[in-house]
């Protein structure tokens, strides 16, 4: 089985190498793909290893809930938060347990997913912080803290959130020069309210473009397309963590919000293509 | 079996390498350029795709003006900014149109270019924001917003700015551990005034070193070399977006400013070389 | 001569490949090391060039003290800081000279090393700034400014600090999705006091996890494990430069601090492994 994998990789290299006059470009190709293969194979290895770990691990970390498929997203829980830490994190005295959603790449997808999680469970959103991250990309990671009286609620919420990112990453379109990202919900809840001031229970859309200039044009298109209200406007030096994004959020009638988000997506992707980029859905399954 | 394949691969590489009387520098160049070629090849592919798109595209995006050759710089315009957005962006009521210069890598080059653009056109600088970016590098990207009564003026300004970055990237010297960047103009205008408080109409220089320590020594050298006035001093936690740079700007007699900038360049490049780095002009054509 | 170098590299690869039963792990290792070798070879090349430069250079840069082995750390001194710069940097009038420690990756290791340097020399810590950096990673770089009346003291301090990072990088564990980092000293001095408010002369520990969620669980474990006082708690939007880290610092009885840090390390590394990551000591020599 391992050999099959090895064979496959080598076969590919061999095909390239067997060409008669290997050019400098081709040599470059080999060198280039070595690092790409390294990453993809390492990921596979890690996945295999993880499976093995899960099967054989004698004492798994009780705080570890799991990972999501995208964004280096990890889910964690603490059943009884240490009292010093509890105070420093500003958690309400009535909650002993917290759930943690933390990632390198993505704020929108995880916040949307956390929003679904708090709808589905008996938890509260304590804080949402947005590091400047995305591993060299233009945007944010996130650190989302949920709390509950009972740890099982936090754990359940984290599980729901991790799973739901498979959906919400569907409208994150990455490309070399930046990204285009859209989110939509028919009914905003506590996470979206905490992060963006979304009116609870109302239709809500998030529109993100990077580099920031894309976001400006996407915002303009979104607002012109349908009769929506602008909830927030963030730019590199105002409302982001100095990310290279313009982010707007809109609310209103659900049809209008959806229409607005879709129009912004079209113009964002078109500009990216005009820049010579190839924007693709992270999951291959747009959800809006 | 696997060994045979690997052997063959290595043999091919070896043959290629042995055939050419490849020098140490050339090998270095090949290895080093592998990642650069990766990007440029991707770009070529994208460009090909773009050409196809442009030929077949039924309705090109009117907001898209073009791209510059460096820094993932894109130029955009909006002819009639949506009124909600207009207000949120703080644009003066008399301007309907905006021009946008947005990029992943570089603030100095784009601001210098925008400065030339506003000199040459009937536009005003609305805002200059500096995301922490450079795609994993040590510095900033930028988001520059220009405004005009007529969209043709904004469009023209963006075109001028995109073109001028070919010049202003000439004194951006990138290397693995950081960068050394210099800018000089005999006559500062509104963009430099907005971004750095440059006295309008006077000679102006920008001196940047990364990691930040290089910038400290460059600043010291610049100020000791010639009789210039220090306009601004920025460091990671003060005046930058937490970039790993020290940036100073200077003004004064044009000869003195130029001399000061050149001296800073020499010491910055020397330190980089002492660090075992190989700083090179982004365009191959220093302009100062 | 150049061919000799190439031959050597290829011979090394070939030796590895000739091993009879090449496993998936070994192939992985080879592919992986190709990119690492690329970097290290380039570094060697650069070092060779540097040695040549140093031998042949008629006027080496007097400000350049040296580099450390990790983090793109460079040490610099200025014997007589320019008076304008002196004022802008807020340096006490009695100090003419400054020492500079500047890097792309790492704040903890360099601050710990600077702490040892000020203990060992007649210097003072002027400022410690933390750019958001690590070359696309989740954390900080640093810019540390020391000052002294005599340049020889600053130079000596920088030399001590550069050398000591070989030790302090021992408990920095990098992996693709983040890092786990620990520091411990039996006696905190002026650099740790400046950076984190460490009580001078007391035992002090630093606990860092990235992405930030790891740091929350590490913090909780550290505080539960031993009777220590929490000195500081930093998170992406509070006390960091929007890095994707939670950082706590603790003080107390030296045995307790050490125990607390070690427990945090274990849980941090375990979570990383549960995430399918492979955290490894930067130097291969943990020091705590």
C-alpha cells in the first residue's frame, strides 16, 4: 500500500525525467514539485498517523475534541477552567467549562460554524478574537471561546462547529494574490452578533475581498444590487487586525441579503480572474 | 524496484548537471529560482487563461483597470460609489468616483507611484492604509484610495500609478531574511503628505530596513551622512502595522536627501550581505 | 570545484536512497529534506560567500556584530547614535551606544537571551518590540534595543545574546499548524521585566501555544499543575501584535515554575500530535 503511493509519485517524476532533453525549467519543476509533494504526502502521513494514534493511544488528551478539514482548525474543551485563568479570560462565574475553536486560516467560516453551534446547544459565546494569520495569506485566523455550565454542552458545540466548517468553507475562494469570501445565513445568532454586531434572528451576509481593493468593489456591488442595510465596514487599519481585506456585513430581507452576497461574489471572482488568478472554492461546494 | 526508479531520477539530474559546466552560482540560481519560477509559471498559465477569458468574455468588469508587474498590485475604479459606502469611507461629497490601488507586497513603491499619479491628474488622495502583509515577508501591502469628480480622472490616475511602480520597485531589495527599501523624490505631493506627513513640494526620502534592526542602522547612517530633517520614525509597535521594519522619512535640500538615502542603501545592503543574504533589486533597475 | 559540491550533494542523496528497504517515512524524509537541503545549501553558499567577503572586504561594516543560528537573528551595534535618532528612540541621554538584537522568528528565545546578556554586561534594556512575523508562521519576531555608555558593553551584550539563542531555541517546537514554546529562568532580569513585567530576581516561566487555542489549554494546565502566580495573559487581540498565540507568564517558587512549564509543554505537544502534527525542538536540545 505504501509502495503503491511511492510508485505513483516516482512514476510521475519518471515521466517528466524520461523526456530526452531535460531543460532547466524541467529540473526546476522537479525541485518545485518536491516541496509540494512533501506537503501533500506529509498531510497524508499525518492523517494516517492520526488514525493510528486514535486507535492505539493509551491516554488521549481529554481536552482534544478534534480537527476540521480546513484551515488548521482545532477544537478543544476545558471541563473546569482554572480560577486564575477563568478570571483573566473574563468568563462569567456561572460557567465552569469552555469550548475552544482555534485555527490558522479563516475567521468567517469558523464564526459562521460557531453560530450554528450555539443555536444547536446550550452554550454562550464568550469571545471571538481574530489574529492576523492565514499562514502568509491576506486574512485572519480565529480564536472562538464558548462557555457552558456543563462540559458536555461545550464539547457538543465544538463538534458541531468543526463539522459545519465543511459547509462554510465552500464560499472561500483562495488564489495566489488573495481571496474572495462570502457568507450567508437566514438567521444570525450569538456568534455573528458578538463578532460583527449582527441583529439576532435576522438574515445576515458577510462579504470579504483580498487584497483589500477587491473588497471595496465587492462592497459597492453588494450595496447597489439589493436593498440591504450595511452593518459594518472594516478595512486594513480599521476593524481588522491589519489584514489585507475589506469586509462588509449586511442585513435585511433574506432574499435581498442573498442576492447582494451573490452579486458581490460574482464581481470578486471576476476581478480575481482579470488579475490572472484562478479562484477556486476551498471545498469545491459553494453553499450560497 | 523503487531504488531503480530513484536512481534513474538522480542519474538524469546528475547528467544534466554534469553536462553543463554549471557554476556554484548557477546552481544556486537554479535552486533559488525554482520557487520564483513556480510563481511566474503559474502567472503565465493564468495570463494565458486571462487572454482566453478576455477574448471570450462577453462583459469585462468595468471596475478593473489593470495590474502592475510587481507586488500583486491591482488597479480598480468605481464610477459612482454607492452612497452608504461613500459615507462609511469618509469621501468628500463632491467626489462621485474613486480610484483604488491595492496590493499584497509594498507600500513605499505604490505610495510613490500614487504621488506621481496625483501630480499628473485631477484627483485627491482620500486614504492610505497599510495592511501587515507581503505574503509572509516582513512588511506591508497597501490600499490607496483616490477620488475625483469624473471617473476618467480616477482611471487615469490609477493607470499612471500602476505604470510607475515599474520604476519605484527598483530600489526594493528583497532577500530571505528581510528587505532594504529606498525612495526619493525631488518634490513630494499629496500621497506622500497623506502617508508620512511629507512637506508638499519639497525633496523627500523614505528609508526602510527589515528585519527592523537593519532599519535602525540605516536610519542612523542616513541622518549622519547629510544635513536632513527627520520627518517620521516608525518601528514595529509604533507607526507600522506591526511590520518587522524600521522606517524613517527625511526632507531637506534635494542633494542632501538623495545623499542620505544612498548612504542608507549602502549600509543596509552591506549588513544584509554580512548576514549571508543576497539582496537584489526587484526590477534590476535602481532608480535613485 | 563547483562540480565537487554538486557531486557531494548527490552522493549524499544517493547514499540514503541506496539503503535496502526504503520505507515510506524514509522517502518522505528524502523528499522533505530536498527543500531543507535547498535552504541549508543556499545558506552554506552564502556563508562561503560571507567568509570570502570577510577575508577580502577592505572595510567591513562596523555595526555588524553577527548572526545567531536560528530565527534570522542579527546582532548590531551603533557606537554613537545620531542625536535626532537618539531622541526619537527615547534613549536616556547618558547612553551614547546601543546594541540591537533583531529577528524574523522568535521573541521568547531572543528576550530570554537578552536577559542573560544584561545580567552579564553593563547594559540597560531600552525597548522590546514585537512585530507580527515568523515568516508566515503564527507568532512574533523581535526588536530588542540595549544601551550602554561604552560601545564595548553593547557589543559584548549582543554577542552573549546571539550565542545564548542556541540554548533558548531548544524549547521552541515548530510544526506546520503552529508552535509550542516554553521558557524558564531561575532568576529573571531586566529584559524579562521590560517585556512581560517579570519580578526581577525571581523564578519566571513563559508558556506559548499557537494556534491560540493550544495556548489556552497549556495555560490552564500550567496553572493547575503547580502553585504559581500568573503574571500576564496575552491573546490575539490583547497583548500580542495580533499573533495567533496565547502567551502566559508565571512566577513563584523555582520548582513550581519549572513543574508548571514542563506540564504545559507536555499538554501542548500532545495536542499538536493529536492534530496530526509532528512538533520538534528547533535545536534538538530542550533546555528546561
